[in-house]
């Protein structure tokens, strides 16, 4: 195994793991879940083993083959992709532990299929993280959309399949109708689609065309969930909770904001965009999405839908931070990808645990549930505080850097957006936390139950701990992202 390139291994481990899971599933459930955990562990071991080289300034690469001359499937590991791959591979282990508790506790059907497609989705995620050019990114981006469709439509009833088609339809329509033309246009302008620090478009395009091309990229990468290309995300809430966690924290939406950030930094170039007024619309569009989605979240009564709209708002923090085009804000965008992943996966794990233990899905039903499920609601509280940006949680660190970048450029739109959205986040999260711990449980909602199955509780406890630990130990992520932009040590 040591003779195989670690980039190739990152793609092969989950792909081969998917086959092994399918075979193991025919033998027995315990073997299937063991294979899942071993596969996730091997992937994390391999990916995390590459990180020291990248931290030291190395840029490992791998070229597979040319599809046609000038269009190659190639991989190159830079700091942003390294961070995303470490995050996704690490969280897959925790999500797999959680899935065992959730899928068994909820007596879900087709569990083998679920674990197979989860592994395939991680293969696509690794391809996105390590893509060396736009063509490679596009191939794995589409593979991620297609491999997550069976996960979103997992339950198989009419309502679920209808919602899953909305998910698939919006993501394919945006990627083929907007992203693909943007990629072809970039190749024809620059003669390349390689990700190069500082960008490849300077000198090849100018004026309003820059704003138009940026728009094709941002809205073509529908997984970034910018309004109005966001409806696929609430539609996908019909999926089992481990899938929601995959969508919101491990892979799908993170692939979206990661790809948009990567295009800004490596295709356009931060300095090039900063000097071009036609790119300024992105900041306003991201700010609108943050406030708009937060206001919609405030009106929700279903817990998972509320978390979905919270995700839409939180994702646009990353896009807004990237569009500030200042070094500290670019670092803030990367840090927020990690901080949001830990906080939001904790919140979805908690929502799933509540559903498995009590079958409660609506916010009014959560009154007094903290006394029945103290571990789950403590984790939920930590995740909620991170979404608001309260220390000592990871969300505080990312908001600090984004705000610092906004002040660095006297960007009062971004500053106002962060302050307003923080108030709105508090307005929809804190009442739930208060109600869970201090309100009386309604008689009609009283169900005798304790915590969810142990694997689920272990998983949400780990992610809640990571949310706090990231506040204290975030130096490796900062060190990686400092390599993208020149910022003072």
C-alpha cells in the first residue's frame, strides 16, 4: 500500500470500501459496519498523513491522464483542499459511529445501500478536495451529486422521492447550465483551468465580463446554496439524519463553499477581483442570503427545516468572507468551513437523536427535553452557541477573522451583516435552548424515553467537544490557510 500514491489512495480507499461494504452486508450487519469504520479510519489515516508535507510548504500532485489534449484529470493538494479533505475524512469516522446508532435505533431499511453510497460520496469528496483543475473538480462535483441522490431518497416513499428529485434537478441544472459554461469559458480565455495561487484570468478578461463569469461560477456551484439556488437544501431534509449531517457538515454544502472559495482564490485571484468593481455584487448577494435565510429560519417550527435554513445563512458567511477579498477574511472563510462543520454536525446529530429516542420533530415538542436527554441537549446547546459565535466555541474564531477582514477593508456592509445575523441566530437558537432546559414538558408530548442509542450519543459528544476544542486549538488550520494569503504571523 505504501507504494501507491497517497492521492490515488484517498480515492481508492472509499471506492474499494464501498465494494467491501456491499459484500459484507450480504454476510451480516456487524461485519458491514466494521468494514465501514475500518474504511473511514484508513481514509483518515491516509489523508492526515499527507498534511505535514502540505504544512511544510509541499504541494503533492498526481496526473492521471489526458481526456483530450489540454484537458486532463489531475490532482494537486493545496492548503484549502488539504483542510477540506482532513475535515471530511475525520468526520466520516464520527458520522459512521452515529449512523450505526441511528440506523439501527430507527430500524431503517436498506442499510447496506446507505453505507455503500456514503462511501462513494466520500470518494467524490476527496476528488473535489484534491482537484488540480476545473475539469477534474467538475467531474467529481457531479459524482457527488449523483452519489448522494440515493441517500436523500433513502426512505423511498412518494414525498421523499419528490423532494429528492428537487435536490437532484436543481443541482444538475445549475452545474450543467451555469458551471460547465463557466469552465469552458475559462479554458477558452486562459488556455487552462489549473488552480494557480493568484489566479489565471488576469490579463485575459476585464470589465463587466468578470462579474458575469463570477456569477456563472457562484450560481453554477449550486451546492453553495446562495439564494435563489437554495431550495434543494430544505428539500433534502427528507433524508435520514446521518445523510443530513453528510449534506450539511461533511461533504455536500462544504464542497459548494469550498469550490467557490477555491475559484475566487485560484482562478480569479484575490487581488485581481479586488481591483475589479464588477465583482462587487457577490458581497451583497451573500449578505442578502445570510439575512434572508436567517429570517426564514426564525419562522420555522420543524427542527430540521430550521437547521437547513441556518445552514444556508452560515454557508454565505464563507462566501461573504471570501468576497471581502482581504487576507484575514480569506482565512476566516476557511476557518468557518471547519467551525461550521463541527457545530452543524452536532446540531443534526442532536436532532436525529431526539427523533430516534422520542420521534419528536417540531420545536414546541422540545419543551423540557433537556431533562430526559441531557447529553444530547448539552451537545445541541454547544452547537447552537457556535452558530451564534459565542466563545469558547469554534464559531467565535471564524467570526473574529471575518470581522477582522471586514474592518481591514472598512467594509460596513459585511460588518452590519455579521452583527444583524448574529442577533437573528440568537433569536432562533436561544429560545430552543431555554425551552429544552427550563420549560415544562407538555402532557400531550410526554413520551417515556431516555437518550438515543449509545453510538449516536458518543458521536454527538465527540463533535460537541470538537466544537470547543477548535476554539482552543485552531493553529494548524490557521497555519495552512496563511499559506494562501500573506498575513502577519
